[in-house]
C-alpha cells in the first residue's frame, strides 16, 4: 500500500526527507480552506514553493476546498461561489501536476429527505461530469464526511460510471463514526474506491489521532481491505511531521508497509 502524508510548507525539506525515507507521496492540504483563496498571492507563493522542489508530483494528491462548500445550494450566491472555489482547486491541482483532488459532498449528513438528496445528486452528476471532462488530467475523488450510510455514494457512482476519472475516497475514520456498519461501507463502496484517508479516533469523534492511539481496530481494517480487495493509495491524515512519522512507523511495524 502506498501512503501519503501532508507536507508542512514551513518545514518543506523535512517533509521531503520523510517522504523519501518511507517512499510516501504528498497530499497537499494548503488549499482546502476557502479563506485561502481570498489571498491569491499567498496561493501562488505556495504553488511556487511546491513546484520548486525537485520531486515527482504525478502520484501526489491534493485536498480541494470543502469548508462551507455546497455546489447544489438553493442560494444562487452560495452555489456560484462554491463552484468557483472547486474549479480554482482543480486549476491549482492541474498546475501542480498531481494525480487527483479530494472533495466532500457538502451534504448535511443527518438530512436524508428524498427531495434534498435527489436535488444534490442531479446537480453533482451534472457538475462533476463537466469538470472531469474539462480536467481530464486529474482524478476527482469524492470523500465521505458526515454522511451516515454509503447509499448516496453508490447512487452517485452508478450515474458517474462512464466518467473514468471520478472515484471515491473512503475516509475510514469518518465511516466508522456513521450509523451504518463499517462492513457495509467497505463492501458497498469497494468497486469505486480509488483513494483512502486513515487515522484513529475514540469511536465517538473525528479526532485524527495517530493509528494505535485511539479505539479503531486496525486489524479489522486490514481484514476488511483484504476481504473487499481494496488496495489504494492512503493518506495518513495527520497534521504535523512528527505525527506523520509515528503513523508511518506504526503501519510499517504492524502491517509490513
């Protein structure tokens, strides 16, 4: 399994050293907060720093804008702004030359009314089909966040089945906090998963702990991956290089990765 870590732009040399030591790729987290896009000079500065590093970025990933994003909003201003930020994320990823970009649905996880989900699904299929065609050099990964069951993702992927550069990112820590059992998330979504986010928590909150420091059963995680033939690039989603190193060590020592 190929792991990704989040690079620290303020400790970029150490980030590169860590990635080389463990043969890990990067997942750039600098561009996920919409407030970042209010200062395009800072955005350009960060892009240029990453582009200046002598390393291959073609297997790296990037997290796109997600806080407050609602591409299917009934408010036209929010909808337009959300879509603009998503497209800016895709443009940045394209300039960086990464493999793909991770986005969230923007859905309110506890709101399961048919009209709400059907409206989102129609808007999402139309929008993402268009963007995947426009940014054919990138793969778009849709991540589960607050959704309580995997069904909406299955419906989405069934309608996106002819778009080859659209896949899912399974956030295992998010899924294990949902109402549907983790076995259901893995079995139903397995055919569509192209990337994964992994960390630990207390089975109550999304704490982003180092694996082994919480209550997630990682032996069960490993078993579910094997049973469902899920073998994807995986971000050890932790901020801070010391945490990233500890996570890489844990996975190597316990699972031979």
